[in-house]
C-alpha cells in the first residue's frame, strides 16, 4: 500500500527520487525488479502503479466495450502514455519528457500515496488540487456517507 505525501525535486534530466516507503513496497511485491508503470493522469498529474496493479487494471479495461467512446478516450489518455520505469541504484526514476510536460513537472514534485497506486504532482498544482472550501468539504462528507464510508 502506498500512502503519505513526500516532497522531492526533479532534476533537469527528469529524474526524481521515489519515496523510500514506496520503494520498500515495490521490493516486497516485485521481488526481482523494482519497476512500476507511470502514466498520464486524468488530472494534471502522473499515476504510478506497481506492475501487478497495472496488469489488473488492464485486465479490467480489456473487458469493457471496445467501441464505447469513454473507453476509447481512457485508452488514448491513460494506456497510450504508460511506460514501465525502473528505479535506479540511487532510488530515482527517469520521467519521460512527454509525461513531465503533461504534469508540468519542473523543480518541486510531490508523491501522493493513494493506496494501490500513487500520484506524482508538481507541488504547486497539488496545493491547488487539494485546496477546498468549507462547502466542498461538507459535500464530500455527504458523498462519503452515501457510499457508506
């Protein structure tokens, strides 16, 4: 499980450190290799999946109606952008230029653990995305109650 928020830098070559807790989770899950899948999020961020979670996602996606316009759009945005990345000996991953551009990653990044996956944000965009009003928090609480949480 990936949880917590971790701030890191991204260098000019597009390398950023993977939080140690995320690396530990990858090591225990993937045993031989510490890679994962990184893709463009629907929000202006990147999404990182352990390989097993990505495979499960692709399996579910393969069972959806092939010609549904929403499924096609999801595949174009999410699947076509996906790349398998490896954690180097210094605990970093190289984020491809197209993914850096999608999430506008420049200097300060934030890894946000989301349970079975993580998101990688430009720090200032994370602050924007998580800032809520009192009315928004009340609406969210109501929706969570509706869902039984």
